C-alpha cells in the first residue's frame, strides 16, 4: 500500500499552484485590491514593487486593517496593509514541504518564485483540494490488496472499522484494524465468552 505521505511527495508545488498570479503594485489602493479579489474570485493578491513580490494582502487583511479601523479603502495604499515579508516556495518544492512551511509560519499562502520571477501562488486551500483525491487513491490501493507491511508485521493504512489512518494495522478476521479497534474487539470478545 502507498502511504499518503509518499503520494504527497510525488506532488510538487507547480502541480497545484494557481497561475498566473493576480498582483497589485505597492501604490494601488485597498479599494483597487478588493475589486481585483471580487473580479477574479480570489482571496489574496500578491503585492509587487517593480515586478518583485514584496507582500500579500488577504481578505482578512482588508477586514482587520481597513474595515475594522474604519479607514477609507480608496485612501489606503497596498504597501500600508500588506503582510510582509512574503514567504516563497519554488515550483519544484514538494507539497508536503510547502504545507509544513505554512504550518510552521502560521500562514495560508506561499508565493511561488522561479528565477526571481513570480510564477504562481499556493494556498492551504489548494492543497486541501487534492487531499481527498490522495486519500481515495490510498483506499483503492488497499482494496486492490497492494499492501506494504512493516518489519513487525503491521500494515499502514486506514482502519476498516473506524476509518482512521494507522501505521499499526493488523489483519483480524479479513479486516485491517488499528490498535484501538483491536483492543475494542478483544474487550467485546471477552465479554461475549
């Protein structure tokens, strides 16, 4: 069986990034940025200076830094409300590494830069959209019997009883069960005897 991690390792940032990137110059107003978000149906805009990414503005930035402060959106500059510095990823970075970086930094977006040029943007939403597909592939491989066992005889995958991921599945009565479900089965079996 293939672990989700190994499937995710095959996916690269370039495979799921959004491109082209909608950007705004540092001198554009919050109103112009908000209008771009509405026009393109996006939740963030990369802020650039002379074409190089220097920050990012999200819907949250507009709410917290403009609306909540009762500022006039047509008077506030992008450079005054952007989150900076912008964190970047390379198109060839592995998806799991990008997600780890976002989690570590507590951010939802990474600008994708190749040879000092902004080529895309990736968000946690982009990654979450491919997660169900990855999980379905894993489940299908389990159903096909393509199972990898560790040296201790354990199997990695989803428990047939509770559906949770475990790297300690054991086959019991034609089902792969996690440690908790095996203990529950033993407890129930002991009560029935």
